C-alpha cells in the first residue's frame, strides 16, 4: 500500500534541501514518506549528478568576502558553478553566504577543512554542496578559500565585493578604528583593479624574480645593449616591475601623485597593509 504524500511534507523537504517540488515528491514516494531517507535519496541524486559532471568547467559562480563584527577576522571564498544563470540565482548566493558564515565562525585553515565542517541537517559542507548539485544539475565547487586573522587591538580586516560577486578582496590593516575602514576599502578596490601579486617586493616569489631578471636581460640584449650592462638594466626593469605589481609600491589609482603606502601614511603615520587576499571568477 503506497503512503500518501502530503503537500506539507513536500514543502518541508523542499525547504530543507532546496530541491524541486517534483524531485521532493518523488523522493518522498520512494522513501515511503520518511523525510530522512528522502534527504538521503536526494543526496544520492546529487552525487550521481556530480560524478556525471566531474569533467565540466565551473567557471561561473560568486565570490563572498566577510568579516567578524569586530573586524579582527575575515574570510573570502568562491563557490563555483557552470552558468551565469545559476550564479545569479538568489538561492545560490544565499547558499554561498551560508558557507561563508560557517567559515567565518570556525576559521578553518584550508579548503579541505572547511568542506569537512558540519553544515547542518546532518551533513558536512561538502555533502551539502553535493546535495545542491542535485537541485539544479550543475557542477558546484568550493574554491579559493582564504582567511585573514588579526590580533585583537592590533588591526582589522576590510572586505570588498567587486562587479556583483565576480571578484572580492579582503585586506588586513595594522590599525583599528572606524576612521580606517574607508581607507581599507579604497585599498581593497585598488587590489581588485590593479591585481598586485604581492604586498611588497619581499613577498614576490624567488622564481618570479629570476624570470623577470632573465626577461629584462633578454629585452636589453635584443635592443643591442652591451653584455656588461645587461644585469644593471635588468635590475632597473625589476624595480619597475615591483612598482607595477606589488601593492604598497603601486601608484595609488585615486591619486597618481602617491603610492598606496604613501596614501596610507597620509591617513595615519603608522598605517599599512599587512596582508591581502584577492579572489575572482575565471
């Protein structure tokens, strides 16, 4: 004898999982009205869809950046999907925000640790993502998770979301106070616009430096410069590279007469950026 499935139960399952009405009704029918078993069936559907779409590109999605109430901690992450249509869906953005809330509360060190955290409903974050794949049939991935943590009284983290969640930045400053929030946001906007690769020259990877020196030498060689001068010319080009690609040395976009560090010093004599994270789609 088949169990009658009420509209109330279907709605309850849909509210719990975000799955479509017909999928919820089918899962409840198969589980003979058992909500927990129906959730498991929908999860299995998600896992099945996930496996089928494992080779698909998930280049769309949303970037979420959040900070704690006291601004001592901040996180940034990207939840990816396949199409812009899904990325712009309000439910998808809400889901990404819910994962960001878990990340901010627990401050895991890695993406893997975040995926292993409990989401609720008896699921981990990873299992919930798998479940959501079954809801809209698109590949989902949690990528690019990072955190910034400052000691209480010794700094703050400022978030910035760019282009409707297509990019995001968090920056850590060494000075606290509401008057530092706007300068922090200005520098975060600089990061989004100018894409620095490091805070200053000390943060540039040695392999990048070696590559730039070799490029500089080869460019000078092609210009016919003497071999004895190649090293000096390459070092000059490297200094230009630092000015263009390291945040504190970049020309400040809102005032080309000063560097980013110069702008920060104009706000507060000791103010600087101690770290930043930049995440974008693509």
